[in-house]
C-alpha cells in the first residue's frame, strides 16, 4: 500500500518564484546591502526564527556567519531568491569560506540557474579540497544541467575512477552519451549505474529510452517497470551541508515531508526513521491526519499491529482522512486473516470515497476470500468503472471467470493484462498460460509461461521465477 502525500506538501515548492539565468555569476568584491526580506508574507511557522536571524544580521552586519545563517534559514523554508541574495552577501564578507559558495550553488540549482550554480560549486571545490567527491558530483551535475557536457564528463570519469558516488557518475555519463546519440556508451553506463544502485529510478527510465531507440520494446518495458517501483529512488548522497540546512526547519510539515521521503526506501532503518518523523509530525493540526494515516502502513511494515490500530483509531477521528484510514487498516486486517472485519472497512472506505478504485478492489478481494463471488465481481467491476486500468480488479475478474468455468472470458481479461508491463505481469502471464492449457492450447501455454519466466527473472522476482520454472517442467514434454 502506498503512503499518502497531501497537497499541502507541494504548495510551498509550487509557489517559489521562477528566475532566469543571470548573465554573470556571483563574485562580489565588497558586501552590498541585503535586500528587504518581507518575512511577514512567509509561512507563519517560519516567521519567529527568520525575524530573529534578521535581527542578528542587523546587529552584526559585517558578520558572515550571521548573514550565512540567515541564508540557510531562508533556504530551508524554500525562499530561494532571498536565500541566494543573502549567500552572495556572505560570500562577499567571507570569500575564503567554502560553505557559502557551496550552499549558494545548491540554492541556484534549486532555482534552475545551473551555470551560476556550477561557478559557485567550482569556487567551493577550489577552497575546500577536503570535500572533493561531493562537491565534484554537484559541480558535474550542474555542468550536465547547464549543457556543459565536456566539463561534466571529466568530473564524472574522475568519480568513477575513484569509486566515489560511482552510480550517480555512471548515470551522468549515460545521460551525456544519450545526448550525443551514442546508444552503445549510454547503455553501458546506465547498466553500470543500476548495477550499483538497483532501485535507481531515473537510471531505469533513461535505460528504457535507450532500449526504445534501439527498437527493443521488451527491454524498454522491463526498465519502465523497474522505474515505476520507486521513481524517486536513487543512490544515497551524504551531504552534511544540506543536512545543516534541513535541520534548521523542524516544524511538523518538514518532519512529515522527511518522513515520507524516508518511507520510500525499503531498508528497515529507513522505515524506522520514517516512523520517527511521522510521529514527530503529530503535534500540528495541519499534518496530524496524514501522519496518523501513513503510520498505519508504516507500523504494518514492521509488524506492530497494535500501534497500527492506535493510529487507525486516531486517523478516523481526523476530518477528511476516514476513507484512507479505513482502507489502510483493512489491508492489515486481511493479512491477519480477519476477512470479515476487513470487508467492513473496505465498504466504509468505498462509501466515503466512491471514486477510490483501491477501496473497491480491496472490497472485491475480501468478498472473494469469503466465497461471495457474485458480489466480488460487482466490486471489481465498480473498480474498473472508476479506473479502467485497475489491473488488480481485472485480474480478480479473471480468477472468478476461471473458477466458474468461463475460460474464454478469463482469457479475454488476462490477455489485456499482458501490457503495459508491471511488477505483477509475470503472475498475469502465468495465469494466462494456465487458462490456455485449460482450453487445450498447449503450445500457447508453453509460450506464454516461458515469457512469464523470462520476465520474472529480468525483474528480479526470484520467488515467482522459481514457481513458474517448476510448473513449466511439468508442461514440457520429457525427452
């Protein structure tokens, strides 16, 4: 089950003003006056801290640490234009400090001012050689985004040779090879990136593009399936400068945002961190409902059903989150074999949110488990009315058709599930092979089952691959 991301989490980013690339980068020789920072228009939780930082700058106008501290605070609240101006002021006051150049580069990257960001990262690299690999990666990425491919290639190759941030460096080299229409080099680099970072969503997407250009539709589809598992996942980059900025903001919304980001990783320690951050987001009314709802799923992951139940009860008390909470907790009840209780909650979710296909799919699955097959078919049909691509609902209809002996109807449903390819496609293909076998189409059954086995292996689903392989051995004629 996926975690919920409220619209409020993207409002701030969407409101950041867009700037154009300046003709000349930062390089002040004397400190110019800081522009007015009208912090009264900023988000309310940010105002006390920013007001205090402004007072510190007013009291110590020549103190680069005070000015840089203000810039970091503004950056943490996504006030990038104001932060950039403050970083330029700090750079002029302390031109030998790598901190303000590096953080200024991050701020300009966030504003899509990539050439300016590259100039600042280059200055930071010259001033702080001890931080080499991280700054080199940021500089290479800025060159890549700015179209300075030759400069980026030099840095990426250095990182690959040293082994520092190698997955990110191979990805950068692959992107450049794509732009140069060198598909062979792009394929090699991107495959090395995903070998080092198997969940690297952006690299899998780039691989899909390379395969598509080469006319290999099957390989492109597999790469897209891998990308869809976690589009935002990628190599972990330990950035102490960014961590200092992030730590300055500890409001509930920031904690919840960091918690959702941590929850996208599958590692146990990442889930523990996601739980901690979601728990910390419970103290504000604007994030409480979403945090309680996500904690149902997070505690389900770690097997703590009692804590999940506590957050379910708290979530349904929050206006607007009842349907999502019912659906999340119903999934946990299904795992516990409490099918009647799960059905009741899926029904409540579907009543409260009749356009939620997942609630209808869950209801259908619970009814199927209870042997109420006609009602299950109605629920799956309702899911497909809401979302025609609700593939789990169509698979449910195929199962019901097979159960009732309507093999041709099952084949019709299953054949539509052959594409687009998803993580579940090997399962769908094997079910189709079984239906073909029931219909006496043994050659088609062998062909599709073999496709299912090949795809399961390419997707890394070893458990499914082993099962299909065992069944295929029964189907293949013995010599």
